[in-house]
C-alpha cells in the first residue's frame, strides 16, 4: 500500500504500529512523528508519541530513584515532547480523566502555568 501511495497516513500508521510491536521503537517513533507533522490532530499517532515520551521519562526517573542525584535534563525533555500529543488527546476527548491527569502531572512537573487549570478540571 505504501509503495502505491507513500502519503497514506493510515498505511504509515499500520507500519509504525507493526515496527513498535516488533521492538523497533526508533523507526516507529520517526513514522509517528511524520504522521503528526502531516496531520497534527492525528489521535492515534499522538497517543503513541505521548505514551512513548512519558514512559521514557518514567524509566529515567526509576533509574535514578535510589540515587541522591537530581533528575537529568532528558527527563524534562521527554515530558516536554509528550505535551503536544497530550494536548491533542485532551482536545479530542476533553472529559477523559486520564488525559487531564497526565496533563496536570506533566505541566506541574514542568512548572507550566496551565497546571492549575488542569488540576481544577480534576477536582470537578
């Protein structure tokens, strides 16, 4: 399918998902990024990217948990990379508590001013 139409986002999505399932996350994330570049509101690609970057931040946090070192810049960088995807997910499903929870936590960690707004949404 991709050879016939290299701009077919759903075919690219299927390929990226297959690559991710096979453990080739670098290639998969590159394709998800390409999809989001072409269609910023693509829900599933944003979901994969946000989850990937949040999971990477979590792994970094877990790896230094028992050390007395501060979190490295890569931890915060991964959270920053997750933000656009989280915002797309929330815009598509504004009542989804998981997106609001993730946004409240991530914006809070990053010290972003919108953190309070997401926290208030959680309290409703």
